[in-house]
C-alpha cells in the first residue's frame, strides 16, 4: 500500500537533488532550475499532507497554488536578472558574482 | 481504484521524477537540463493526480511545463555562447562530494523525521470537483492572499521587464 | 518697620546683585552706562537692606545665641538634608553691612576707574556676581550652602583676576588663584563630608548643639583632623601660609577688584568660615593652636616680604596676607570679637588703600614701581590724605580704626601666649615700617618730572572720602558701643584698653614710622647701604622666600617627573605591548575567519544547509522534549 511516507520520501529526494544542484551548479540558470526542483518538492509535500491529513479542507492545495504563483514570479525576475547580469558582465557564473564579500 | 495499478503508477511517476531531477543537476548541457526539468514536472503532475489533486496537476502542466520550462529554454538560448557543451558545468571550487553527502544526510534526516513523527491520518477522503472547491476558497477565505499574489505577479512582471530592458542612464 | 522687613527679606540681599549680574551679564553688556547704573542700584538696595538687617539685629536684640534663621528645604534624600536659607546674627549682619558697603563703593569707584574700558559691562557683571556670592556665603545656614557660595566666590575671583584675559600674566594669575585655592577647597570639602558622616547634618545650629556632646563622648582626635581639613579651605581662600602665593599675583586684575578681593570678599571668607564654624574649633585646642600659629607665622612672614617689594599693589597684597594672619591669630587664641573687629576695620582701611593705590595707578598708567613715583602729594591731595589715613589706621596709631581692632587682637593674644604676642608685636612694627615706606616713597620726596599725575575723578574720590571717614571712626564707634557684646562667641568679654599693650604697640608703630622716615624720607640712612649689608635677608625677602620657586621646582621635579614616567609607560608598555596585542589579536582572528567569508554564495548555502540539518537532528531526533511537543501537534 502506497502511503503518505512514500510521497514524502520522493519529495525529500527531489529536494535533496535540488539542494545539490543549487550548491554545485556553475551558472545562475542551473541554480534557478534546481530551485524549481526544490519548490516542486515542497509542493508535493503540501499536497500530500492535504490529501492524507486534511482531505476535506484542501488548504494544502490552495497553498500550493500560491507557491506556484511565487515560483512563477521568481523565475521571471530571476531570469530577467540573469539577462541583466549577462548583459553587463558577459557571464552567468555565480562564482564571478562575488561582490558580496569584503 | 485498483491498488496494483495505483502502486505501479506511483513508482513509475516517482522514478520519472527522481531520474529526470538527477539528470537536471548532472547534465552538462543547459538545454538538456531544461528539457529534463520539463520531464520532471510532468512526473510531479502525475504524482498530483495520484494524490487526487487533479486541478493542481493541470496547473502544474500549464504553468511549469508551458511557461517556466519554456522560459528556461529561452534563457538558455539567450545567454548561450558558441558551444553548448559545458554550459551547465559543476562548479570546480565547490566540494561536490561534500555537497552530495550533505544532501544525502538531508534525505536520511528527513526520513528519520517522517518515520518518528506520529502522524494522525484522517483516512482517504474523496473530494469530487476540486476546481470549484478551490475556486470557492480562493474567492472567499483567501481573497486577500489572492489579491496579494496578483499584485506580486504584476510587480514581478514590471520588475522583470525593467531588469531585462535596462534603465536608460 | 523697615528693619522688620529687612530681617525677613534678608535673602534679597545676595539676590539683588545676582539679578544685576544676570541683567548686566546677558543683556546690558554693550551699554556701559546702563550696566553701571543697574549694578550700582542693586548694590545700593542691597546695602540699604543690609543696614536694615544690622539695625534690626540691634533693635530686636538678636544675639549670637538666638540667631534669626529662616530656611527652606533644598535637597532632601535619605540620610542627607540640606537647606537654603538666611542666618542672621550679629556676625553675619556685620559682614553683610561691610561687604555690601565695600562692594557698593568699589562699584562707584569703578565708574571712574574703568571708564572707556571695552569690558566695562562685563566688569560690572562680574563685580555684581562677586558681591552676590560673598553675601550669599555670609548668610549661609549650613556648610553646603556655604560651600556653594564659597566656590562661586572662587569662580568670580578667577574671572576678575583674569579680567584682562589677553594679558598672559593675568591669565596665569587667574589660573594660579583658582588652582591654589582649589587645593584648600579640596580639604574643606573632605572636612564637610566628614562632618556629614560623623553628625549626619551640616546645619550650623544643629552641629553647634551636637559637637560638645560628641567631644565628651568620643574625644577630640578625629574631630581635630576634620577641623584641620576644614581649615585648609580658609588657608587657601584667606591666603595663609603656605597657600598664600596666589594673592600677590591676584594684583593682575583691575585695582578695584583687588580692593574687593582683599578688603571685603574672597580673602575674608576664610576668616568668616572659621568664625562661623567656631563652635567646632573652639572645643579643639590642638586645632586652635594650629590656627593661631599659622596666623602668627603668616602675619610675620608676609610682613617681612612686604619690606622689600617695589610694586605698590604687591606691598598692599602682602600687607593683606599679614593682616589676615592677624585675624587668624585672633581666632586661634579664641577671640572671635577681635578677629571680626579687625576684619571690619581692615575692610575699611584696606579698601581705602587699594582704591587710593588705584587712583595713583590711574594717574600714572604703566607704572607700579613705587620708586618711579614720588612727590604725588601736591597733585593728588585727596589720594594722599586717603592713603595717609589708611597707613595710620593699619599701623595702629590712635585714634584710627586699626588701633582699636589691632589692640584688641594683641590683648587677646597677650593673655594666651607670650611667644605669639611677641610675633604679633614684631609684625606690627614691620607693618608700620613698610606702610610708612610706601607712603613716603610714593607721596613725599621730589616730584618726578616725567610723571604727569592728576587727581582722580569725582566718582573715584567719593569712595575714597567715605572709606577715609570710616577708617578714622570705624574703630572708635564700635568700640565705644560695645562691639564685643554683639559679635562674640560664648560669653561677652569687656576688655577695655590695656594701656601697657596699647602703649607698646603705639610706640612701636611710631618708632617704625620714624625709622622709615629716616631711611626713605630725609635720606639720613641710605636704603641701598642697608640692603647691601643685609644682602641675604634682602634677597630672600625680595624673592618672597623663594616659595614660588619652590613650588615650581616641586612641580617640575615631581609632577612633571611623574608625567614623564607615565609617558614612558604609555610609550613602552601600554602602546608597545597592550595596544599591539589588542590590535593584532582581532586581525589574526579575522584572517582565520575571513577565509570562510569568501563571498561564494554556494559555499554559504552549503554551510547553511549543513547547519540546518544538524539543528534538525539535534532538535527533533535527539531531543525527547521537542519530540514530544512535535508529536503532540497532531
């Protein structure tokens, strides 16, 4: 019987993969993709809980819709920033954008 | 529902999702990664269907596959140099093995939490017609959040345009 | 009726000049005429009120044993209570009259003396504040109020001595006066704190009531130290040895200020403090002996310096120190009456002499060496007469004011101690000599053709005349009216005139004046011959016993040496070791930590997630308490 734990496990694995990507990818676009993976993992969790724990309320699903909205906005702004950075510096490598440190 | 079919569907979708996710982060070519990402999204929407969130499954396909994945491909093409190979390399200064270990630890810990938490199940309720129910929620209880999300999207759109276009100096 | 009003509104007496200070100092500084008018009006009102108080004291039979005290609470905290108020008894009433009178006359005098000066308004503002502080000091009901006004007096002396602040010597003198008196004030403050600790009150009346019983129970040892600490204040303020060095330098201020400082305010504050706190000193024979001997020594010592000085104001300054020594001596032998009497007559004749000296300096600007003057009696008859009266008064020639008060002191001293009496008599000889020398050298002899003296203007002559009259009658009238019945401590004493003492001092004074005449007047004995024969004494006296040099040497050797030591420590220990270590430690630490701050986002993310996992492991999996809470949520 497939239960809640299975879905949660899949979500955890996807999240970990996304985490790995965020921390290792060289280009900003790659990092953004990995972030999308992590957001999807979160959505899976939300809908899983909604399905198994509050099946009548659907709040998890509503929440997932908002997450998707934010994710869409994030991708739009993120990619715009990538274009901007690429235009200004001719690179999309995260390691080159290190003005944050002293 | 036929339980065997359900189980089989879950494992197929889970395998698609996980495998394509791994592909996203390991492929060297950004276009490949983007396409695998689209595949991953489809797998996730399959999982949604199994969780009886049919509306969200549709939204997932529409937004993630129809918009986000496409935007990624576009972005990839717009920032690409001559060769496609190596556009999605792994950063060399990062200890990727250590990151892998940390990520693995994350899964282990999460599994531990899932296993030790005493969940209180409410059984599997069946909800008919989720879109209308969600619509009711969004337009009544979550009205303010919905409006805020709309404003956020508008702001993001304007911001994206300004950023991408560049400000006249 | 008026005396009734004055008695109950005695607090107005210091307040009126204080108002004058505020108005003049803040609003009228640029209007000299108005400034002078306002200040003098306020001083006049305050003098009239003081007269009312003085009359009221006599009419209402207010004696030192039943003073009229009005006070309001000022500071009240647990264990400490201080009032502000008015303490009217014959002593303070006498002081009020003297101080306000001299302040008034000095202000009138300044109208002429300071005419055309740039700082005219400022000068009157300071004078008013000075008078206000001194009057406030006189009516103080407790040590706190007294100390506040005491310090205000010190501040005013600083401002006025340094009045010509673009003159280096004036600035230095002002600083010297302030710092030197501060040494004494420090002792005074500690003494006051001791009194608060010992008795739990600083109110004069309460202290006077409790001190005798305390002495009976606990003896005098500790209280003697406290009394001597308090006495440090008068030593500084009243220019007693060894803190007298500021007083001669205070001559850098305008001459009216010198008159005010030396005659009525500032320096007599110390004497007044001892008299006011006499309930304390009188029960401590050791402290009394110290006061008497310091007074006697100062009197003699200062007189011997005045012998050889050539600056007219410096001679007067040393004579002031000497006369203050007399007052202290009188207090030390237990006679408040004599001391206060001398304080009053001294205020008259010393103010007179200073104002006369001011008239001389006004007539001969840029000169202060008495040997460059001479023969001024023809051109400045009023000044000459004033100075003559002053000299006769201070020398103790009957019937001038100084005779009665000095005689009273000598009498009181003679009854207590022969050595002190001898010193006092020798001092009176020296006093008569150097004062006569001053008078003869400045006013008699040949006129110097390069000098173009002129008589002082009317505004300066009026105070001279008033003070001259007072210096003549100011001794006999109080004497004849039983001054000792009113101003006293303990039982009233009727001394009368002891003719052996009076005759001795008079004869000695006349002898000294004759000697001065022979040396400086008709040149029978050449002064330079004497000074050559007694070269060492001359030099020592001329250089004021090298006290200033000693202090300078002490300063250079010890204070500067200590400073150098600290500087060396700073350079070679603090800076070299402490600061370097303290500075390099964060740098090294920073170099270590800096490596983790490489600006690489992904490394930050790695650390963040790693830490998050650890936190989750610790919180959720290892902590049973949290586990229970999380589990109970659903």
